[in-house]
């Protein structure tokens, strides 16, 4: 199972990559395998200010529909438009081409509540 060391993780199986105050967010390799074939991603929170742990969208797969939760508080500033036509990018490449949203982080201290790779490995 692929769990890159340079990312942060949530207990809800999202990953976070920080670049200054911009966080790129997706679902982990573990999550995409558990979900199965992903058929649709719905994010209706672009330009909204959300708190950490608030739902920012849903991901629909063969097995289920799951909410996705904000790993940190902030504003959703970008959606991966490629997922509209190819939601399976999340299954194929969850950490690169399969990213879901970018967030302008409102409080960088929220990152302290995220898991590092070793702690995430223990969780799963």
C-alpha cells in the first residue's frame, strides 16, 4: 500500500500536501481501494469557508457514497476539473492526478491535528 512520507493524513482517509498556505487534498490509496471503482466526485463547496472536519463534497463508488471532510479549516479554491470526465483517476493515481481540491488554509495550526505517515499506517 502506498503511503507517501511527505504528506499528512486524516482519520477519514484523506491526504494533504502543503505548499505554503495552499493544501492539496485527495483520498488515500487505502480509501480508494476500499471504495472500489469511483464513478463520480461531487464538490459543491468551491469558494466556501469551511471548518476542519466539515463535509466539502461526496465521492461515489460502486460500493457506496461517502462524504469527504475538510482536513483543515479554509476556503476551497480549486477543484480538479479532470475528475469530471475521469473520476477513475483517483483509483489510478490517488496522490498525483487524482487530487480532489485545493484549499487556502485559514489556520496553519490545524495541520498539527493531522497524522504523519507512520501514524496513518498504524491506523489502517
